[in-house]
C-alpha cells in the first residue's frame, strides 16, 4: 500500500460551478474543498395558462417582455455567483440549461474587462451532488481522490 502526499503548492487551485436558475454550488479546490451554496430569487418562467399571442409585430410596438422581471433577477444572480469565483482560478461551469453558458460568458467578459487571462470552460451536465463536484474539481486540479479497494 502506498500513500500519496501532495503539498498545497503542488496542487493548482480550481473552481467548479454547477448552476441553474434556482441555485448554484461552487466548489473550490486548493488542497482542500471549499463549498459555497447560493440560492437565487429568480422567479419561475411564466407558463401560459391562457391563450397568449406571441406576435413579433406586437412585441416591436411596445408590448412588454413577459420575462423581463425574471431576466433582471437572473442577471443579478449571475453577477452574485461570478463575484464568488476567485479571479486566479481556472473555472469549469456546468449545468443542464442555458444558465451555465451565460455565467461562463459573464466570467469571460469580466476577465477581459480586468485584463485577466484564465481558462473558463462551460459544459452541459445533469444535476451533480456536492461529492461529485468535489471529485471533479480534485481531478482537474491534478489531485484525484484515492480509490478504495474492495476486499
């Protein structure tokens, strides 16, 4: 049996974010996991219970966007999540809808605005548990969890 010792300097710090419009789970690895859970105040999408006309001509004539309020809450939530990501970390953003792509775009825009250069990737993923995210961030940081042997 061999033991693996990894110094904190040998492990790159990385962050993995799982996000949808209702919540975000940020896991940072710098030799140990640091987990942050954020809940959003984004209202659910409006589902039409009655007949609604989505005519492009009416929309351009001043008809209000039915999800404008939701879009503003989502923008604020994405900014809140982006502010919690360490600007020195390479980041992987995952989720099962378009929100993870919007967060990746926002982080890349902020990096460009501040003259930062780092790896920011986005990929689709089903809902992941905290343990799965910790395993993923350890893997991409170069410090995979030791596997237990079955007896």
